C-alpha cells in the first residue's frame, strides 16, 4: 500500500506503508541512533511526534515485550528508509510491522531519510502528516491544521493514572563467565539504601530499573500530585522524569515543584530538567530541530570531562533567564546549549539528557551515584535546606 509523508511547508515524500493504515499527524523529527528503535518508539517523550530514523535499515532484530519503555509505542508515526522483512534475533517475539499494526501506529518506508533529515536540519522541525488515504495536497493541509508542539501539554496523556511502587524486573542481564564458575543470566540487585518518590511526566522503565540498580526504592506518582502529598510520604529524595511536549505549558507542575525546592534532595532529567528551570524562574525555548540520538557530546564544566550522551528533547533552558543562585554545570558541545544546572545552595541538580540511556552509551550513569551522594549530604546537614 502506498503512503505519503507530507510536511507543512509542502514538501512531499512518497513511500510504502507498514504497520497500520489511515492518517496521522504530529511534529516531524529525526533520531540518529543506530539501534534501539523499539525503545525509541515506546518512549513517552515522543508523544505527539512522527519520528524518522537516520539509520537505513530498521526492524532487523524484531520486537520483544521486555524492551518496551512503556506499555507500547507512543509515537504518532514512524519513518524509515528500509524495513527488514525477516527479523533475526533469539529474543524477538514479533516483527516491527505487526507490532505497530497491533497498536494502530502508521509507518512509512522507502523514504530518503537522509534527505528528510537534511531538510529538517535546515528548515527546522515542523508539523507533518502520514497518510494512506489522502492526496498529497490534502496531507499537506492536514499537517498545517494539526496542533503545534509549542503550547502542547502531552504529559497528561502519558502520566500514570495511579500511584505505584516499582517492583518489576530490574536486574542487569549478563552472559555468565562459565570458566569463572558463574551461572545464571542476571546480576544480583544491591540492597535498598534510599526511598524516593518519582514524578511520572512520561517516565521510561529503564530509568526505574536503573534507579533500583543504584539502590533506590521508587514510588511513582502522577504528574498532578501536590507538593503536600509528596512531603507527607517522608521520602529521602525526589526524582523528576523525562516526558513530552512544551515545558512552558506545565505551569501547574512548576508551581508544585517550586514548593518542594529545599525540602528534600531533587534530581531531574530531560523534561524534569526543564521543569526545574521554570521552577527556578528561568524560561525555555524551542530548538530548531532538537537533540535526538545516542551520540550527543556534553562537557562537564566542573571537571572538563566530555561524555557521549543519549538525548531526546526539542526545548532548552534559556541561559540568560537563569537566576544568580543557579549555575550551569554542563553544555552541549555541538551548539553550546545548557545540558545541566545545579542550585548553588539547595540540594537540587538536573541534566538535559538520559543517564539510563536506552538506547545509547552509559557515560552518564554516574548521576545516580551523584543523586545518592546528594541525599547523604542532605541527611548529614552538609547541604543547605530551605
């Protein structure tokens, strides 16, 4: 079945449909990761977006339930150059095609994703439409009439409807060294040292797994949870998750986080980083085409070290609006945008990227230990409290 990818500026790409059929709209963006398409598709941060992969062949190792970052695919549509006809991996449970069809997600293959990416880098991310039913002109109009990303609150669509305690499988899967007498495919979990609460703005499962592997016991709460309820739980710390949409549209969340500053240690990533920026009084702005992929270089201004990071965001904190009591700790070496901030006196820090990296490198997983250290300092009274 033929399909069309139409951008709001009138650019048309023709291809072949896979997954579901019909019409869908969303913001067109691209991801430069070479692997991890299932984790990308099931990342709630992609709510409202049509994602294109720059790597040419996708679907070659199939799909399995264990690698989902949420209950299923979260994207509005998926754009690739070539779909692998035969998935080949011992963990595969179904093909990418059947998985997307089962969840009603439209895909289009046969698209020159290099050309699409170069266009988006030049013109910027824009609204788009994938359709198996509409003409090219109708698809362009559908894209132009779809909701823009600016001002959109997608957090309400992806946040949990009920609070829960994370108890799912969190152990690292490993190949045992039989020669060394090792057996079994899972590493043992460390004992729990800290009890924390995590705001779910679109949290990924591997974040929860990573927190548990770092010694955190996690209770997950809805994005509309009030600050008073958080404090009544009497936890050791607070984690602010990733998520989709425009951070400036989340004033009701900024207000609650502002009440929690200085009351307990706080660590935020991605959207949580941007929300903390707003809670501090700063503003955010939309990037031209965002940072999405597993190869973003970030410099730690404190140590001078450079890490290769996994990222997925289309907004950034405006450095000119940060108050004097907040310092920039990390910057993106590609464009100089803010990648990390820390309050100078309160026990609060955050980064724009993903320390759990699913998919991506593990250069940044030390932040979980840094969060533990922040909690220890807060307990001992060596960090200031409000």
